[in-house]
C-alpha cells in the first residue's frame, strides 16, 4: 500500500468510471479508529512548589520515525492563562535531547527560572540530522507549537503569547521558528493541524545564522570516539551544517537552512546573546543575523558576553545574569501573567 492508496477510497470500473470502494474488512466487524498522531498531555508531576511537569508527552507520530516527545513545565501558582516559551536544545543537530542543558547551566535551570517568572516552558525533542535532513527539524518544532495551541486551554497557557529560546543548534532552530511563522510551505504535515505555528519573541544563544558562512568545525582528535561515529554512513561529512542538509556542501541547500535567508519585515523581536570568544560558532554569526534584522527593520538586541566561549564557558560567573536577562526579555515581550 502506498500513501496515496491509503488515502484513496475510490476505484476505477471497467468503463473508466470511479466508484466508491468498500472499507477493508474489520476484524470481527469492529470499527478500528485511526492511529493517533499525538497524545493528550496526561497528568502532571509536581516537582516543586513552583513547577508541575507533564513528562514524555508525544506531540507527533510519523510512520518510520520514533515518537516525538516534549516535557511541559507549568508554573503552579498561575491564576490565569500564562505565556509559554519553547526551549530548543543544542548539539550540532547531531546530539542532545530536550532534558539536557549546556554543561555550564544548572540542571533544569532554564525551565525552573521561566516557571518562577510565571512563564510555562515546553522543552522539545526534534529529529537529528541523520534521522532526517532539514527542514524536518523545523517541521517538528512547528508541530510542537501547534500541539501546544491545541491543548492551550487544558494547560492554562495563552496561545497568543508564545516565545522560542534555543542555544547553539537550538538557537538556529529557534530563530527559524521565529522567522517562518507565516511560511505555510514550511509548516510540514505532522501532528496537530489547524493552528498557527509562529511565535512572538525569540532568544537566540550563540546560534548559527548562515550555514554558508560558518567556518569548518575543528574538533580535537579523540573528541568523537569510534563508537560515537559508528552509525555515520561511510563518506558522510561530520560537519554539522553539511550533515543537516543530507551530507551536501551545496550552497543553495545550506542557504535554504539558514535563518538569514528568512529575515523579513514583521518578524518578532529577537534577543541575540553570544560570547566574544566563541571558538565553535563565531560571534560573526550573530553579527550577520543582527545586520539582516536591522536591514528589515526588525526589533532586536545584541548582548555580547565578554570572555564567553561556546556554552558561555569562561563566563560562568556571568551565567546567572545571562539567564535572568533572557527570562526578563520574555516577561517584557510576552507580558507578565
């Protein structure tokens, strides 16, 4: 059976006329419901006086792929519908998951700080680059946003006050989510339908903005042991930007996966935060996005962290202030509950 056949209940008669075909036989004559494409949030776990968490929520299923999961952190003291921020993890599009924060961050700090400010947080998994090439990752995040709007009343969140926050590869994807809110051609067909997939504010921590202009990643020998790379197809480049687009160095494909390619008037406000000593994603990547946002008249702020390497290594003493600034930005742009 093909996808077209699965969705087609008509047939062709010998005279060339299309006729309705009977449904396939049901076991025991019992109607079988459609396979679910997402699950309801379920019952939250109270993890503190501040937060309740819906864990392992399946926000989308797709044939041939693992279920896509999110955890939804809700502020317990909220009186009315609250804003929500989608957190997008980093990992060079190759590694990581929704529960992992950068090694310089305290565990769960992003989620907890947002809840303390009265803001819900959905931390979201997406397909890595060898699971599916771009734009699959953006399709996944858009499906996550639609899911959250589908259950906004149930979760006591305000579907008109969504933001996105990501770091490294997640910053790249959060930027794309912010810049493509009205691009229906990039929505994908996964998960809940009938809802907008845009957001109203973006915080981008040291994300890549132009895959065409990113210098090659130069990792010290031994960082990727053989067991880590054993599943990489022979001949596939380990460069994150090339792996993201199917192992290609084609400039058109790289540009199509770059946030700078989608900057346009009307985009939501951005806060760009980047260390001036980032040896993995140079500060010039933030400069490129800031310039494009300025040219389009999009509101944005740039914060440069003195001495900060990737993940703000070397600037750990500034981390509390950095995270507070990001949470404060969302409180400002999305409004306090």
